[in-house]
C-alpha cells in the first residue's frame, strides 16, 4: 500500500468525503460488511491507506472513484465509469532482478510486477489491469508526454513535460508546461506521466489540472455568483 504521508485512510474517505456514515462506529460497520473494495480487493480495515490513482469501488451503489489530487494538492475523490475502474496507472519506482533472475518492477503503490516489458525503465508509468495485476501497457517518461505532479509546491497540476535537467549529486529537475501556457519546474520524483502526447489515459478532474492565480480564482467566483443572481 501507500506511504502514510501520501495516503488517506478509508475512514476519512467514507465518513468525511463521501458522507456514507456519520460516526467512527458506523464506518466500521460499513467496512466490515465487505462493501468497500480498493483496487478490486475487499478491505475491511477502515484504516487501510488509499493513495494516488487507487480505485475505490462500492458494489452496492455501483459507484467507482479514483483518488487524484486537486490543484491545491489535496486529495480529490474523482467519480469514474465502470470501464475505467478496471485499470490503474502506476509509476515505476525501481527496476531490478529478483531471485532466480526474474526481472521485476516495483510501483509507487507497493506492487511488484514480474516479467515486465524490458523497455520499461524507472520513472515510466505502467497501466496495470487490476484483476490480473499485469502491466498491459506503459508510458515512457519523455518530453512531450502528459504528466501529473504528485508532490511539492505544484502538486495536482497537469502539463506536458518539456525538458529534464540533470544535477549529479542533487535532485534532477523537470520543466512542465500546462494547457494554458504556464511553465513551472519540479523534482523528477514528483512527476507522474499519465498519457502519451496530450491524451490522458485516465479521466481528469474538473479544471484539467490548471492552477489559477488568486485574481483569476476570485473573478471566476464572482462570475459564478453573478450568474446565480
């Protein structure tokens, strides 16, 4: 599963975000009734950590959600269709050879996938079929591809990778440009490719990962208020 710092427990998701329960004990009853699936597996532990790109399914209501970030870096529970709930994207954290010479990749959510495509390298993204835990496709980490920022000051922004700067002995820096033309830079470890070219492989939240300035945000709120009047 995900790291403690980069996850949200199921109890917060069910009670505070989806509002399916009011109290801690009610949430316990919901999870113990085996109603909640995370990445296709029933999870009865309500403290189970859900993190970026996880698929949370509730069969009784027929709902599926994907955990993403909003442009302010907060977790966003994004509603998705059943077809999209069958897969998730995973960032490759390491490529190594396990016992008996079996090639293995480890992903950002703690999965180990054996015998991956030999072209898959560190920092690439693999599309994982949740039912079989197999990598069915992959996205290379390269300029021109769409990426989601998953950490740092720009967490939650989405843009096209423009170029990468190598800094031996320090952190490699990646420059990203969003759809309205704003450019920003972040560490390599915070960049999560989510599509080839401009086409994203997962549905994106409202706003498409574009961060507005404070003035733009205020103008948008005032315009929305004026419409309601």
